[in-house]
C-alpha cells in the first residue's frame, strides 16, 4: 500500500466514527450532517475524492474543490490518529462536504472556514478530546459547538455568534496568503463531488 492509500484508509475510518456521524448544524445556508461525511468516506473509497501528499502552504492539510483532492503535509498515517490529526481530517473533509452539498453555489471563504473549524470543534467534543475553550477563536467556537451538541435536531448557527471568529480567521489566512504572494478569495464556487 502506498502512503496515500494508508492516509486514505485512516481518513475513511475517522469519517465513519460516531463522533463524526453525530455532527449536525447549519451555517450560512449550508447544512452539515453526519451522512455528508459518510458520503465523502464513500467517495474516498472510490477515489472520487483523492488523497495526495505534498506542499500545503504552511497548513497541515488542504482541500482543493476543483480537483476534489485532500493534500496532507505528512506521509505518516499515525499522525492522523492524534487529536490534532483527527481534527485536521474533519476540517478538510468539511470542505469536501460543503463542495458536495453546495455544488454550483458561491460560498464566502470565511463561511467555509468557520464551518470547517466549527465541525472540527463539534467532532472533538463528541469524541471527548481535550480542546481549547478560551481565546478569540477557540472560545466562541467552543460555545457554539456546545449549543450544537445540546440541540435537538439541526442547530442553525446565527451569524452574530461567529462574526468575530470569522474576522479572526480571515485576518490570519489573509496574512498567510500575503506572505506567500497570494490573495484570499472572497468567495469560491463549489464544483461538486462526483
């Protein structure tokens, strides 16, 4: 088995866990549910969503919605078994879920990122992982993730709950992009996952 195959298998196994399948919330008109992650696991198994190892521009991993590819900065599947590694899988696969459920839609970059960080936080709470509960990003994410877990059914995130988090994330991503001679897009048109 190649390193990519091992990373794919580990990613699929994370997506099929109860903590992942129990994710359920709506943000910016996009609903994220556990079955969406199950779909991405199936698409990974069919290699319709691809796994690569390569340059991730300073991030742990990235998802490219044009090629339907998750690129990891590590070759070691054991890295995905850590709290941070599982969080990275959920984060990047949230981008893939959004790509699948919002095909043809223009999604604001900040909304996409907030959704991914929020799903990552919900997953960590569901898994019983130790997470940061304070700070300008972690504090509000934890508060909203706690509401999501307590909700009966799908929790609809109020934009006012995440406005500060969105601004913080965009500021960091803009600074990273600028340092690399790039620009953060304001929106991305979702191409869909086959």
